[in-house]
C-alpha cells in the first residue's frame, strides 16, 4: 500500500508541477479587461454599462488579443496587468464572426505570451485556463482537451469551425483569456461555456487566432469570402493520399451545405472531404478559412473534394 501511495503522490506532484510551471510562465502576459458602453458622459451620470473579460499580450509592443464580444461597441477600454498596472487601450479591430479582437496598449517590452501549436493538440491532453472570472484576477483552472473539431455559433450567427472543447472551467470574465498547454504556451482563446452544463467549455484554436489577429493588425477588419458550408478537420486514409498524390493527409469533411449557396450550386455534398481550394492544399479547417479570407468574392475557383474514394473536381464562385 505504501508503494501505491508513493506512486500516487509522485503523479500528483508531476501534475501540480506542470500546472504551476505553465501558469508561472504565462501569467505575466494575462490581463484583465474592463469596458464602458454608452454615450459620452454616461459614466459621469452613472448610466454607463460596464463589462469585463480577459486577454493576453500578443506582442511586446502592446497588441493584446481578446474576444470580440468582450470589447465590441465599447466606448472606453482599460487593461490591467497582473502587477496592478492599468493602461487605457484602443480597439485595433474585431471580428465577430470568429469572436476575436485585438487591442493596443501603450508601452514597449511587454511580456508577450509564448504561442503553441493548436494543430498538434490531442484529446485527453492537459490544458489550463487563466483569466478573471467575476473579476477574480489571474484565476487558474485546469482540465483536458475533451474534443476537437467542434462547431460553435458566434454572436454574429456564423458557425466557428474547429473549436476546442475542454472541461477546464470557464465562467463570465474568462472570455478572451488564454488556454495553455503544459509548457505554458497559448493554444487557444477561451470564449464560451455551456450553462448550466458543467465542464463543457470552448476555445478558439490558436492557429485561427493568429491568422485573424494578423489581419486585424494589418487591416483593422476581415472581409472574407464564403461558400456556404460547415465542416470539420478529418484525416484522409493513407491509401487515398498516395492514390491521388495529395499534398497532405488531412482535409475538411463537409458536415452541412447551405441550400442554394455557392457550395451547393457547385455540387458539393455532405460527407465530401475538401482537399484543395484554388490550387492550394486544404489540410484542415484553418487552411480553408485562410484561403477564403484571401479569395475574391465572385471569382470562380477550382475546388477538389474526395467523394468516397474518388476525387471530384468542382468550380465554385465564393459569395
């Protein structure tokens, strides 16, 4: 019995060390965000609506990543670091369709968070959420990746594909904070929880967040083409990869097609696996999102999909 107890203590120590080490590395980059809504002067009259959320420093020169629903429409935004420093922030751009936003705060040499590879996540992997639920700054919860490839409807009504599901507890105020791996790297942006369910929480994958953040920093907004489908990342059998000389062993399995949308008119069917768009490989949902953001609406492009074992070549006109 003593040996079993010692082994359990050792496992607990390893787990505790992983969590505490990850938090120590990432927490200096995590911020609390408070916002004021309402017309000018509403704050002085006591009529301003207040909101709060979390975020994290993306670059040393002051770009901060958070959720769109935390800051959308805010008149005033203030960012508080873990050391108590408070700074005013301005909205660089937000994208309600992926529920992501970028802020800018003053200062140089800010502690930017390390970024991880969300594409390498595995179900059952340890993940850690850091944020300010209900105003309790730098609150830490831990859990596992419960599922990958989920779809979540954003506040704008669009389905966000390839979302991470986790049982690391999220509460109001966690929105916009980082989801960390065991090394303290951000692999997702915490965005939602199913209430009153327990342990059903979601994060936007870091691969999506990096792409959207880069566009928001460059352009202030994202204008994307759409083809009218919902999909999830899937693996392609090795035999089909070899037979069709595919550039990757993954693709986007079509889970639904919008009636009379561009994909429907092109002949794409539920169950097809998209592997190429406009001559570029589609290995996962993030690839397709990136290619659609680069596509010009109204320009006809080639799309290749696997239908059972056959490669189907279609022409789609993004809207």
